[in-house]
């Protein structure tokens, strides 16, 4: 394997937005692979940015929320999250997302990773940092 990660990168020849609204964007790209093959269309489903928070209270309890998720058509128990963290102060967005569900005071927030679902075909708009 080559030492240069860019050797594996695809070259985007053309990118069209097929559908877009508040909660989803579907793109169709024409891409050239490093070996010269062309793949088209290659679809990417983009979701808005969001932050998922692992919050632990002072008495060492994990903060979870129970909410209805229409895609699953069930009430689920999950980690607190908030959409719309692109731009502005992302750390403040994370704090607000937890304080909406839990009144315990928090002092430190860290961005630990970018999550991709669907094997990278479905991505958030940009990586969050903070």
C-alpha cells in the first residue's frame, strides 16, 4: 500500500444536487477512480450536522433521553443529540443539547469523532470540532 492517502482519493468530475430540503440532501456525482474507471452516478445522502453527547452527572449516572423516532416508528432510549451544529459555537450547541434534557452542570465538552452511517454513503455536512 502506498504511503500517500491521496493515492486512493476519487476525483469528482461532476456533482449535482438531486433533492434538498431542511433535513436531507441527495447528491449524484460522477467520479474517476485512481485506476481511471468512472463511476456514475455515485449517490451521497447528506444529513444536517448534529452533535451526540455522552453526559455523566456528578453522581456518575449516564444521561439518556426517551423520544419518539418516526423512522423507527418507536419510542427509543438514546444519548442526547442536537441538530444544526454547523457554524457558530459547536461546543455551546452540545451543551445546550444536554441541558435541554438534564439540569446537571457540565464543565468540559470534547469533540471525539465524526460518525458516518451507511458505510460512508450517508454523511453529515461537515466534521464538528470543539
